[in-house]
C-alpha cells in the first residue's frame, strides 16, 4: 500500500459528525424552531443563530452550559 492509498480522516471530523446529528434531529422534529451555535475556526469563535424569541431563557441555558463547562474543567 502506498501513501496515496491511505484514507485520512479530516481534522474536523468530530465537528462534522455533530453537525450531521443536529441536522438529523431538526429534520425529525417539527418543533425545532431556534438554533444557536458557536464554532471555533482557527483562533476565532463564530456565532450563528436564528431569531431568538425568549432571550432570558437563552441566557439561563447559557449559564447552565457555562457551569457544566467549568465543572468539566475542574474534574479533568
């Protein structure tokens, strides 16, 4: 087998797999109406979102996500 025959996985495979899973979930649900995504490309984070109907609820969800991230950092 030569080098040209080796199939390499893209570096962003995990990201693409997650996005495919999200698309599948949205396609299977008539209730999916909003999305908020942060994607790190290079050194910068990019935000993508649809319109957000309830900003306070979104902020509460982000606070829970922040707490989860901090907890993971301290236990790792």
